[in-house]
C-alpha cells in the first residue's frame, strides 16, 4: 500500500494552478503547495491499484478576488492513462489561455479532466480544509457481485435490523436496500474504500429520506450509518 507521505509529496511536487489563481499569487512556490497538501484527507487508490502519477490543479472559484479554492487531484494508475490526462489538461489550459483576456470576464476552470480517479477538495484561501469528494462517474458502476455482497452484509447487520424494528409500517413499494456507489476514505473518514447501500424510508414523488449504510467489503461489516435525503435536481 502506498504511504500517505509519499502520495502527498508527489501531489505537492506536481501542483499547478489556474491562471486566475496565479494572478492572485495564491500559489507562489513549493512551500505553498506543501501547505495546501498537508490538509488533504486520506487518498488511497481503488482496490488493488497503485498510483503512477497525479495532476493536481489549484483551481479558481470564478470570483475575483477569490473567496475559496478548489484543489482538483487527478490520479492515474498507469503511464498510458497519465499521458491521456496530460493531453486533456494541456488542451484545457490552451482553451483558458485563449479566453483569459480581460480579468472581469469569466473563463473556464479545470473541472472534469480525464483521470482514473478525480477528486475535488474545497479549501479556504489560507489553506484550511472545507470538504472533499470523488467526482469520478465510475463510482456508481458497480459489479453485480459486489452489490449483492454489500446488500447481504447490510441485511445481516445489527444496524439494519434495528432500523426495521423502528419502521414496521414502511411501504413495500419503496423497494429493498440498494447498493449505490463506492465511497473513498476522503468522504467517509474511514481507512478503506467502502460500498454505500441505501434504504429508502419515505418518498412523496419529489422528496425522499432514508439511511445510508457504508460497508467494509474486506471485513464484511457496516462501519457507519448516515441519513440521506433525495431532492429533485
């Protein structure tokens, strides 16, 4: 397993910034990069992968002067995927450069570049941590066996069976427990990736409410239970 010190060192060494961030002198040198990286939560590669390299970009919040920053961490498992990501980053940088003519005009950011894993880390200007999330769409593309295993773990858990006792009149039309997505350590504050299983408790056609069970797929156990709310987009 790659160590966090090694991962953070690589991220700091490779960090670049959006022109609007550079204009505001919010990333001046490696010391600034190290300061931003020190607050990062745990970043671990998914399953048995290993990180080959990173494209970390200190991005702007579309405000001048900026109120917050977004550290986008694009992670790559292989040299080939890293080269594709670098080409995508260079194309976006060229697009930004063409449009960055007048400071009062908005310009694109570096969101949604190609990567094996993509993270958004929200930071205050002084580098203090706000929140982070995995933005890779593949997190919801679940293997049938993984989904079935996670649901089985939830059904057998003390937490789930205690919940069933609390909602004896739950309508059957709400369906069964459903595996929804992989959750990285930076979102769960747990030391492993977990699989999120949702159990809907109410739904009125627009709004829903339920419980989220995070499953450790190695230890076959529920590690935490959270509330979730469904809202229309």
